[in-house]
């Protein structure tokens, strides 16, 4: 018999899933606009400060206190390095040279690297033919997105593109290290890592960029606000809301939903274009990530009438 309507997730949850994918897909365009007049380190420092402050406020409204012991904050610092500080800056720097749509495609492969690190380190993830196919499709997609000429060293923007892939590798490591925070409310390590990342980036920003001497444009400031408030703080709130209602597997669908959304935003609002090989790579990346993340169907025992 079909499941009762009461047991099915409400349509609102699926709409929120699409909204989450849109918010994270839009982050690449926000970054592209932001780095036009704000240096990458300063942009990401401001992003982490604003987002961390908002998440801290949400936790306070929920009546949840942040940990005060040094060990937990050291773990937050490690999580910040691999989940925000290093990858955020790498992506922001790369987007001074590559389009937002291209960044969205390359960064969508994080579930592939997460699976590879999980399988290699924790060995709790079963190796299936479908997942191996997903890895092969994802790697092939990366090659096509970067461009076949990059294989011979002729790609003019190879280093920024590899930086985005490197950021994706960081996300894979972060997903494994994040298992250390299972005992905490999920929003606590999110806020803690953002604040720890801000503590690292603010001194770098002051030394490298002298932000008081900058003259950011109105569009860059607006993009920073959208990036921090909408694509970081609000996105985290939606993410943890969906984890509770839809579950982790279904919520992971945003990893490949945000690819076409991020590319479409770059094309429509920033006037970007993609090479034909990048479009083929996009298709392969979406197929590969879907193969890695969609749950396997399991047969249920027949129920008595």
C-alpha cells in the first residue's frame, strides 16, 4: 500500500530544497561581482564575519550556547581551514579569472571527493558499480570543463580552475572531519567554524589588502551582503532544517541541483558563455554526482492484506 499522506514530506520541503540549491548556486555570481572591487581575502573575511554573526544570533534565539572549551574551538579552527577559509579564498581568487558558471560546475564535484576520502579513510562506504561509474563520469566531466587543451598545458586559466577543484577536495576532507561534531547541534559547528575562519582571515586582510583604503563599488557591496546573508547564513539555516525533515540523502540533492542553477544565473545575469566541451562536462558532472548521491532502491517485504 502507498505510504499515508501524513508520512510523506510536505511539498514545502522540496520547494525549500530548490531554494537551497538556488542560494548556493547564486554564491558563485555573488563572488564574481564581489571580487570585482574587493580583494578575495577581504571579501571572504567579511563573508565569514557576517555569516558567523548571523548564525550566532540564530543560535541565541534558539537558546543554544556555544562551547567554551579550548579543544572544541581548536576543532572548529581545523574545520574552518578545510571547509571555509582555504576553499572560500581559493574560489574567490579563481573567480577573478574564471566565470561564475564555470566555478559552479567545477565545485559541484564535492560529493565525488567526499566519497573517495570516505572510502579511503573510514572505509564505511560500500563500493558499488554505480558509484564507480559516478567517479569516472565526474572526472571525465572535470576534464571537459577545464578543456582538453589543459591536458597539454596550453590552458590559459588552468591554475584558477585547478584552484576550484582544490577547494572541492578541501570540502571532501571537511565532510570527513565534520564527523567529530556529531554530539553538537549542527548549527553550532557551522557558526563556530565561521567565527574561527574570520579570526584567521581578518589579520590577513588587514596586512594584505589594507581594507580601509579600498573603494568597493555598490554592486560589490551588495554582492557581499547577498553572499554572507543569503548564500551563507540563510543557506545554512535551510540546510539544517532540511536535514531534519528530508534526511541527509535527499538534502544532498542540492549538490547537483545547484549546478544548472549556478550556470543559468551566470549566463542570464552576468552574460557569461561556456565552451561546448564545458557543456558536455556539465552533463557528465551532473550524472556523476547523481550516481554518487541518489539512494539505492531497496525491495520491501510484502505487507499482509
